[in-house]
C-alpha cells in the first residue's frame, strides 16, 4: 500500500522530534514563554497549559503540554510525554510527537499529523486530514482523508474521502462514515456494522514471511547496476537531508542560543572543545557501565547513556546548524543553518570522508556540551567566591586596622 511510504516518512520525522523533546525542554527552560516579532509563540515546561493564546504559530516541548482555547493563524508543533490540543482553532496543521496524544473539540484547517503510543481525535474535532502512526489510533472526528498505521485502529468518525489503514486489528464503529474507498491491510478482515456507511472496502490480508522478504531484498540489491546504486544513494541523501533539516528547524527554534554559542566557542576554545569531546566519547560508556554495577547508580547511568546516544544521533545536524551561519554569512541565519545541515549530510555519503565528518561532528557536539557545563560551573564558583569575599571584606579591613 502507498500509505506505508507515507507512514514511514511520518514515523521518521515525528520520532526524531520525540527523541529531541527532552533536550529542547532543557534548552528552553530559561524562557518558559517567548513570542518573537513575527508573533511565533514558543513554550516549554514540565506541566504547561497554554490558555486562550492568540499567535501566528506555536512550538512547544516538555512533559505534559496542553493548548486550550487558543487561536493560531498557522500551525502548531509539540513534542513531549502527554500532549493535548483542546477547543482551539488552528489555521494550519498540528504536528504532535509523544506518548499520549489527544485532539479534542478543535477546528484544524490543515492536517493532524501525529506519532505516539496512544493517539485520539475526538468527535468534536474537524480537520482536513489525519496522518497517524502509533500503538493505538482512535478517530471519531471529521476529516477529508485518513492514513493510519498502528497495532489497533478504531474508526467511528466521518471521512469525506478515502481512508487507508495498516494495522494488526481494525475496528469500524457503528457510526463510521467513509464516502470514498476504505483500504485496509490487517491480519483479519474487520466486521462492518450495519450502521456504518462505507463507499467501497478494499481488504488485503497481512502475510508475514519476513525471512523470504529479506532474502528477496538482498537478491535484488545484489543485481543493482552502478546507475541504480547511485540513484539509490541520491534518493537516500535527499530523504535524510530533508529529515535532518526538519530537526534543524527545531534546533534553531528552541536552541538558537546554543547554536550561536557553540560556533563562538569553537573559535575561542578549539582544543579544549574537541579534546573534551574525545574524552567524553571514550569515557562515558565506561563510566555508565561502572555506574550500572551499583543499584543506586543505575538511574544516573541510564540518563547518561541516553543523552550520550542522543548527542551522537543529532551531532551532524547540530554541527551543520551551528556552523552554517559562520561560513554562509550573507544568508539569513535560518537558511544558512538548514543549508549547513544539507551540506554535511551530502558529505557524509562520501567514502572515508563521511567517517571523518561524522567523527568531527560528534567531537564538536559533545565537546560543546562538556565545555558549556564546565564553564557554567566555573562562573557559578566565581560568583560564590566574589560574594564570600564581599561578606568577609569588612572583617579583613577591621583586622588590618
């Protein structure tokens, strides 16, 4: 089914957003709410409720986020644990990546695009289309199209067009309406209740024969010509460049301060930055294993290991986004960041050179964060020393007299 390709793209982009959510929250923690001159609204927090806001577009990252009774002229994008858009009017699309996702009583002019564990669109929600992937997807609203992939998909809403569903289990409710074609790929054919109104049902039974599929795939790739391999490499480069560019936009939106600071730091503290990155790259796995030996150290080890892997995953994107404006000074900062990412993604595909690019990006990213933490603590210690000196100065003067 063509929906598989669409779902794979959604999964890639939205999972990347989800992996970055914890980092974005830390970066935006010092500015819990911020509206730029273009009326774009940025927000973050552990338990953040945006009530009655009016803005052009919204970007949020955190743990529990809720947008309620708001009006957005353009789109909203959020990443976190539990995400809710309720009783709001959205002029563009809604992009959500998290564990529990709910869209309730909202009017969305664009699409609802979501990736998560549990995704729910209630009966009072109207949107252009729904594209969702997760463990459980429930649709009770109104839309012109539905594309869903999950273990369980429940449809009891109205679709003024086609619906494509790929799932282990599909449930069609008595109130479901699909005016176009309902294409379903599942293990068993769903039962269509008497009250449901379906234009035309196309069912394809899922056949699991992964070993044969993998064998056929290997045989096909082994017969590729040089031209076919080159075309595949170009396609892969474009695919990942677009995906990483989206992540770069999020980095620019939520962590622009860190992008600018890292670019400045690499000029002023080049040796310290790359040296710290090399030490971290080698020692962090060792320290994590040692911490896991003791029960009390397991949480620390897990958090450290997660951040370690996350930094490696986003290192090329972070390096490209931060260094792009440095080398492309005549371009707008945002465009330069995105172009910097694309350039590094292309260079990554070059044999041998790509390995050096990846390694340099990892050292650059890890080194920045190590130095950022170190310098932050150093400044704090200096402030404490100044305060302590100021407090003891009168006593020293008195003793001198």
